[in-house]
């Protein structure tokens, strides 16, 4: 079974002048789509016939604290698949570009771009929901986030109690889909990752006792 990979890159909208050269420079100018992304796909269409790697970009907004520390914007969202990077004035990259007459603006294209105002729900619906539906139909899907430190990866995949990220929304979707198909008994136990075995009545009681002991210990710790 083939695996489709979905990469959600988290990118900072802001750039501090004193922090050094920009991450992306001339040689990285190009196309990061890998495929024609979700926008050209109907909501019920599987990705099985599409290309295998999808790269989506989420742009982190400039925080209020960053605005107070000489922070300039360096990312402009062009459309649903493209952004433009521009070195802030005063940065090392800007000075080198002026001296060597290098291109000051680079355009990058992705499968899909989510701007700084994108909500957690919009990101999930636009980049994760369809792969999850494919997974529930039996296809292999891999989704992961990638980005520099403080780019917003944790907020994207975990979120908060009030504003859930990718992981809790995915688990909610998964368990809601199997709600009426859960096995009610406790006489099955995983065996060596890929198999399971039936437990006898005595073994079931042992498992229940062990579970209750662990729960009691957890309550004491908390």
C-alpha cells in the first residue's frame, strides 16, 4: 500500500533585523508544491490518484511582543499557493543583496498556503480532514509539521483546550468514526505489535486488576 505524505511547514511572518541572514535565500527560490493541492480536489475525492507528497505552508502572525522589538514583516501571501519573501531593510541579507545586485524578492509556491489569520479549524479542514477520511477508508497517510524554533509547531499540532490543534482534532475524528464499532469486551490483548490473542477469564481478571492498580497510582501522583 502506497503512502501519501502531507508536510505542514510552519513559517514565521516576522524577521528580527539583528538575528542574522534570512532562512530562505536565492538558491531556494522555487516550487514546493509536489502536487496540485487540495484546492483543485472536490471534498469527497480521495488522494489515491494524486501525487504522493503535499507541502502546505502555515504563516505565523507577528505577535504584539515582536512588534515592540524592531520586528519587520518579511512574508507576503500572494494567493492560496504562493508567498513572496523580502529581506527587511537593514538586515545582512538586504545589504549583501544590494551590494551584489542579487534579487531582493523571491517567490515560493506550495501545495497550499494558509495565511497568518488562518484558524485551527480552517487549517484542519483544508489540510488534514481529507487525508483522515482517506485513512479511515484504508489508505496509508502520514502528516507531520516542520519549522524552525518558535515558528508555532506546537500550537499547530497540539493547540490549547479552547482552540484544539491537529492532533486532538484528528483523534476526535478517529474515535467518532468508530463509536458504534467498539469491541465491548476486554478479552483481546495486543501481541508483538501486529497480532493479538484471546484471554481466558482468569487473564481478563488479571488485566482488570492491573488496570485498576495503575489508575489508583495515577490518582495518587496527580
